[in-house]
C-alpha cells in the first residue's frame, strides 16, 4: 500500500478520532492536526503520531500546516465554515483534498473549482463518508443498469445516534427548507416536500425528502436531471419537519440556534462503541426513464460512523496510490460504482425485475 505523508485535520472530533484510530490499525502514520492543542496532543501521544497545531483563520498558517503533505483528510465541520480555507490551501500547496462533508453548498463550491484543481494536479474529493459514498455509488450503478434514466430517487434508513458535529451541521441547515434537482438545476422546495413509502430493505417505511449531498453529487456523477433524496422518518420527525416550514425564521434566529446548540452539546458525543457495532444502515435507489422503465437497487452497510471511517480511508488509499483522476470528483466518479463493495460489511442487491 502506498502511504504518502498525509494529514488528518479535525482529528480530535468524534469522527476524526475514529478515523485516526482506524488509520493506525491499518498501518498508516498520519499527522494529526487541529486547533485544540490539548486534545490533539493527547490523541497523538496515545497513538504515537506526529501533530501540527493550527486554526483555519490565517491562510498563511494553513499553507504552512500542509507543507510537505501529499493529502489532507479534512474532518472538521460544519464544512460550510471550514472547507473553503482548507481547499484554498490545498490548491496553493498542491495537496490532494478529501473531506467527509454532506453539505450541498460545499459540494457545489468545490465543484466550481474543478479547473483550478486540475491545473494544480490535485484530486478534490468531498463526501467520502456515509454521505455520499453509498448513495453516489448506487446512483452510478443504477445509471449503468438503466442508461436512459431521467429520474433518480435515493434514500436511506440509518439506525443509531448522531454525533455532535452531525447534529450541529443539521442545525445550521434548519429553517432553510429542502432542495431537489429539477431539469439539472438545484431547486429549493419546502422542508419534507414529499413523503413516500419506501422499502429500504426492511419492509415499507415512510420517508421524507431531505437536502442530502446527492442532489449535488449524483448530478455530477450521472448527469440524471431529476434527483430527490429521501430519509426514513418516523411520524414525530415528519411532523417536526413539516412544522419547520412555518418555524423557519424562528429556528434560524441566533438565540434559538444557541439554545439548540446547548441541547446538542449536553448529549453524548456520538454513538457508543456498542451502538456503532450494532448499528446498520440501508440505502435504496430507484432510476426511471421517460418510458416508465425502472431499476431499483439496495445496499446494506455498517453503522454510518463506522462506515465513514472505513470509506474515507479506502478513498484516501486509492488517491495516494494514484488511482483517482485529478480535479473535482465524487466517490463514484473517482473509483466507479463498485467502490462501496470493497468496504467491509457492505452488500448490494438489485431488484430482480431487469429494466426492459
Ligand atoms: N459524510 C458523513 O457521513 C459524515 C460522517 C460523520 C461526520 N460528518 C461531518 O463531519 C463533521 C464533524 O463531525 P464530528 O462528528 O467529528 O463532529 P465533532 O465531534 O463536533 O468534531 C468537530 C471537529 O471539527 C473541528 N472544527 C469545527 N469547526 C472548526 C473550525 N471553524 N476550525 C477548525 N476546526 C473546526 C472541531 O475542532 P474543535 O474541537 O477545535 O472545535 C472538531 O475537531 C460534521 O460536519 C459532520 O456533519 C459527516
């Protein structure tokens, strides 16, 4: 395995720490980085790894922080606040950029820098976690099964708790409504705009549309012009999501964001090791063309944070081995639809009715 020098930024976060521990178990020797000296040094000492301490506020310091690196795996989010500074430094220093974002605005901002990334000779690969590796790979797989597809619906049902970072990132987006892709264009829709009954692999579930990363990435990886993403949602969540249409300005207000943030931070950092081990996720996709032909496929994956650590490292290893094209990439545009099948614990099933 090729292991150029690489840096893990946000290593003290819940997901960053999972990635750091798994990286060591897989024989990597990353530099751990972040802005909180105590937390980064404690983890680096425990794992016997080098460290670099810098915040993302001063561009010169970020460039220096990446000196000599082949790649950065960026795990510090919300990425709406961190991605631009890191991507900028990667372009200056010609360092491959990988992250674990699921934020549509971040994908779109990075896609717009495709030309600069190619000029710099680097790979820019956001979304190398649960959001969007499984859904992106399923999207490209479905496009392969039904090349004439014009409509794509993707979705997931995940069991288990979310981390502070995921909850705070979702909190930032609350009150902004939903997003779908319509005729190739990102189009705002109300929160929980559509409800559908979907069998993700465990029987029918009610699911609502959410502004998940694939409304950006699946367009880049498949060119299918109509895209919606669904999440299984029990009735209280469906009710809350619909209510948030009217409550939008209220939940976006500074004081209520501060209050909700406190609530999030008062809870556990993320799933416990037992919850991670027991958790699972089911991912579903449906492609349809203008003649009504349909193809449906499903994935079963490990728990979302375990999956994120495994998938981001698998992507990183392929980039370091020179197996990803330069420029902006989605996971499946970089490595193809079967990339997800190489991640431990993942199974894929196609509905037997062949599209015809
Ligand atoms: N794609 C996926 O499926 C997936 C999976 C897991 C996580 N995520 C995303 O990854 C992000 C992190 O999640 P987490 O669970 O690790 O959260 P977390 O435990 O709250 O950790 C957040 C990390 O980001 C750092 N950070 C936050 N804002 C920063 C800033 N402005 N400058 C520098 N560092 C900053 C924090 O550093 P400090 O300690 O110094 O604040 C910490 O290291 C979230 O956005 C989450 O949505 C995505």
